[in-house]
């Protein structure tokens, strides 16, 4: 995601410094006209820092860890937090950035790596007017749609968590339904061709069920995303005294998939948990030991 | 549904005899050119019988109960079973009809009363070639799309149950997500406007969430449909030794809604179960005792 976003920003005319633990991405960035690595001098000149890492711990480490970037930024620079995190964490980042006179925009993203590379992401954003103003050129370069969700960090992360709740459940229940149909002699291709024309369809079903039909579990989005993101949903709900029972049932399936060693497969592979339980054979996975 | 289907068949040039416990529907049918009630003589002349009742017990009663219609039908007439039932029940109906030389088409429907009245239903159908051939003029009159799902009764009912599994879970998880968002200060209208543009959307979310946004629970499809239909899903899955855990979590929410006295409200009212548990106020239901 980060690489595609960097390319989109370059294409829009921005100067880009990139930092990635993946050296190939760094080399490709340099080939495209960006700079690999961020020196102390470069940090002081930045207008905006876009954080696209795996989780809250990594984000906190980049912003305030041993090689903290926030204290090196100029007054009025803006940090865009594009990671899926709990609203309370986003609020804490906003507060801690403010202590260094740095702005923070809570800005989780949706859309996948292809949309990232084309500057067509959906960004859910919340933060102070000044943070929006400072981030605007970056938002314009990266996003097709920006939802402005309020004047403080947290609201955007809450909306992102809401989307993840739905998306995760929709993937898992697609797998439940596809396996249910298979127990009744309905194959995966027939399942997909009928359901996508019926009231039972969802965006995720139409996007992920084809991976099962073709037996191709090359990861577009990996299983291991979901224990993390649905865990955040449960954490937020728990703080509000609210039980997300369907989400919890879906989370259990992804956790089982991860425990089966499927964590790095495409998230459609959650169907293998169901297929094993039901004794159903899936396309392309006949001989596979699960 | 039945009335709309009768009107569509009349419009296509068929002669129609209708039977309904709702006298208003019978009167309206007569006004439209149909005949209210089915005499023994009329039954013997019928080419096709379309059964659109609530459940398997009602269907069995119409076909083989005290005023059984099947023994009165001519040889080669066809019964279209349009009710959501278990595949094993549909197979039993096919077998029992065959004992009277009557054909049976397993033909559950999807699409709602508006599509029924416009001859635009989706019909999932399975049965013998002869049953399809005999039913064809009726299918042409009622349906925009007919999925042909196999040469014996049962497959179509299995596909319908699969669709209901997904549709029911998608309604309940929409309510779970909308309430989750509300606990974080995101109102229902914002939830809908953002999610319908994101990967978390579903057909059911876009169809039912507007009822919550407008606070209008006039039943299009009632809560009480779902304990029945998801109960059928669990029954089928149980027979196959398969656990439908997400479905079970959704079923629990609809059962709770029914227990709260919401059975005849629109199925979007399942959100009231969540709202009560979370202490969230929904549009248009502020003063309502739940």
C-alpha cells in the first residue's frame, strides 16, 4: 500500500522520501524518482508524514520510538495516520503530536494496493481544520474519495473499524455459506453465479468468492489481517460495554484459520476451516493437507 | 407475494384460480379478472399449481391435508413449490406428488412483492425435465431470472437456504455495525453514506439500513421470517454435521427481537436488540419502550 501511495504522490508532483523495511520497495521508489531513507535534515523539511504500517505498535514506534520522527518535524507539519487503530489510540497520537506542535490527521484508508497506486483510495479522515488544511495536497494526490468525519482524531478510526467489522464478517459468512451449499451438492462456481444475482450478495462475496472458485489463495489481503482488525473492533466495543456477537463468531473462524497455518494466505482461505469441519472438498485444494 | 404473482400470470394471459385466507386479496383477484376459490371441477382442469404459503407445514396441508389438492389434479399437472423449505422436504413432496402422477418443481422465489407483481422474480428451480417443461409458461410469466439447479427437487431449496443464510446474517451484522458505530458517536445516516461506498457494503445493508435511518419499521419483510428461515439453515447444516456458527449468532439476534415483541416489524428492527444492549438511541425510536 505504502509504495503505491508514494508513487501516486510522486505522480502528483510531490517530492517523496520513503522508509520501508522492504529493500525492494525502497529501490523501486528510487527508480521512480523518490528518495530512499529519511535523514534528520530531510525530516525537518517535510510538510507531511504518511504512516502506512501494520498496527498501532509499529506506528507508535515510528512516531515516538527510539528513532522518533515527530520531534524532528517542523512546527505545523502534519502526520497522516493511515493505519487501522482504535479511536483512543488515534486520539493519543493527536495529543502527543500536538506536544511537538505537529498536526495529526486520523486517516485510515480503504481500497487495496491497486487503488493506492492509482491515487484512487478511499480515505476516512477526522482531525482539526488545520490538520485537514495541511494534509489537503496529500489527500488530493492519494484519494478518489475523502470522507470528512469530524474535528478530532478518533472518529475516522471508528468508521474504519465499522467497515472492517462488516468486511470481515462478510468474508467469513461467505465461506460459511459456500461450504453450506457444498454440503448440499452445490459447487462453488454455481454458488457464486447465483448468489451474486440475489439479495444475499455483498461486496466482499463478489470480490473473494472467485478466489475459492479458482482455488487461488495468493494473498491480496491476508488471513492475519482479520484477527488484528476484528480484535480492534472487539476492544472498542468492549470499552463501550457492547457485545459484537456476530463479529466474535467471525473472529473465531479467522483465528482458527491462523492456527491452521493459513495466516499468510488470502483471507478467502478462511473457507478451509469450514471445509475441514464439514468434510467438503474445495476447488484446487483436493490433495492439500490442512 | 402470491397476489402479485397471480396478477403477473393474468397479465401474461393465463386463467387464474386463487385461494387465500386473506379475503381482501381474493376480492382484488376477482376485480383483476381471476377466479376466487378453487372448486373440485376447477382443480381437475388446472395445468399448474403455484404454492406460496408461509412454511412447510402449510404447504403439506394444502397439497396433502384434509382438502388436499394433489389427488384432484390431472395426470401431468405440475406443482411449483415456492416456499422456503428444507431440501429433504422438497424431495418428499416430489415423491408424494409422483404417487399421484403429478409433477413437482422445487421453485423457491426471491425478490419481494413489487417484483412479484411485475413478473420480475428470481426463481431458483430444480426438478425433472418434465416438471420444468410443464412449468415453463408459469416461470416465463413470473420470473425475470430462472436458475436451473438440477434434475431433482432439493437443490433449489438448498440454494434458497444458502441465500437466506447470507441475507439474514447481512441484516443482523448491518445492525451490529450500525450500533457499534453509534457507540462511537457516528450517526446512522453517516454510517450508511460512508459504508455503502466501501468494501463493507452488502445488498441487504443498502436495502435495510435506510429503514433505520428514517426510523420507519413498516414491515417489508418481517423479523419473524428469520427465526424460521435461519432455523431451516441450521436444520439442514445439522443433518450434514456442519456447524454454521455465524448464522447461529445472527439467529440469536432475530430470536431476541421476536422475544421483545418485534416479530411483525420490519426485519431491520433487529437493530433494536443491539441498541437496547448498547444503550444507544436510534432515529425515530427515542420515546419507544423496548
